[in-house]
């Protein structure tokens, strides 16, 4: 375990209970997973007590996560009334094929964050919206048209501090039973990863424009 300065002091109720040996509160690991992942699943409960989970693009800004969407969406309404959120991101690294069905698994890296988000306003909201563009392509926010007054008003930006945080990972190979080792069944790991494909220009793009260079991993300052 990392020292206190480099680890999250996550409360017990927010720590994984199943396979706790796979859990980590190390900030470097948490940041690395968040900086590589592009989508999060955001969970909250509405006023009627109905649970919702929404897939959302996000960006890490230091020790917080930024989300943005329609100001009229249920997520925004939940944030305004101070509802707690749970956010999870997961990176799938491989399929683990065992000699028995019971021991099939996946290798993954995940981060779960609990907390009550705050609504970002003013100049900080403008900065946050720029960060959501910069995460995809460095320098992009200076090239594209900024949000106009109508678009700015129609968009809500939420900030959730990284305080109640837990990472959980599974790495390595197959965990078969000793008596199954001689079975004539292939076993091992099939690696998986996200790759950048060839850019496909919009049909109305002006001629001669180069596609941006994308770097999907690492903090914004290194992209």
C-alpha cells in the first residue's frame, strides 16, 4: 500500500468487499485508469427512487471528474438537489479462458467514485468545456468554434471530487483446479486493447485539412 500522501483515505463503506485483495487506493493507479478510459457509467436515483445508469464521456481534472450534458437531463436535476452519485470506469484488458467454466474470468482495471457532484458555473465552466475537447485532441479547443450563449446555457457541467475512490483490478493468468490441469482444453489469456483507427473525414470538410493526432492515454498535460 502506498503512503498516506499518495493514497485515497476512502471510507470503509465505499471499499470493495468482494475480493478486497484486488482493491487499491493508490492515486497513481486511479489516475492512470481514469486517464485511459473514455467512458464512465454514472449512477444516481431520481426523485421517485428509480435508479438510473448513464454512459457518459468524462475528463479528469486533477482531483476531480468533470461531466457535461443537457441542463434539462435527469442527471442535472439530481445534482441540483444534492443526490449522491456513483461513477464507474472499467478497462477490459483480456479474456481469461480456463479449463473449467467456473474459472473463466476477465482481466480488467476499474475505478469507482462515490460522492455528491457540484455544478460548475462561470469562467470555470468555460474552462471545463475546453478540457472536454482537449482530452480528445490537444489544441482542439483553440481551433473549433466555442459554445455560443444558447449552447452554454443549455449545457450543465458537473464536478465530482475524487475523495471516496477505489480501484480494483484483475491481472495474470488462469486459476485452474489442480485436478483439471490435464484436461485436453486450451487455457490462457486473450489480450484486448483499444486502438485508434484511420480518421474518416466528414463529407463536407474543406479540402486540405489534416486530421488531428490522437493520444488516448496519459494526463491532459502530456497530450
